[in-house]
């Protein structure tokens, strides 16, 4: 299997897990009933004393993958992601 095919398969499998057992629907209902809070919040914080520019590049790479993986939950507004440093 080509690496791109394997990555697409893995992403699809992960999306299926996010939607399994009605969890996403329950989280969406919870979000609608309490709009001031996110049902799920994940923060990625890069620690270390390296150059800021390198930290931003590393976080940009992480963010690009995480956003793709959690796209369904982001689309349904049940997940809030934050990144420090935030690459934008």
C-alpha cells in the first residue's frame, strides 16, 4: 500500500472512531445545550528553550495533522483546539 493510501485509510478509520457509538451526537447535543462551553478541548503546548521560529514551524506541522484528524468534530463545533505557540 502506498504511503498516501495508508494515511488516507488511517484518517478515515480515525473519523469512523470519532463517530462510533453515538458519542459525536451526544457531544453535539451537549454543545447545543450549553453554548458557552466546549464538550472537548485539547491544548498542544510546546515546551523547551529553542528558537521561537522553530517552535512555530513544529507546531504548524502538528496542527496541520490534528486539524485533518479531528475535522468531523471541528465541523460540528464539539472540539476546541489551541496551540502554543499558535502558528495561525
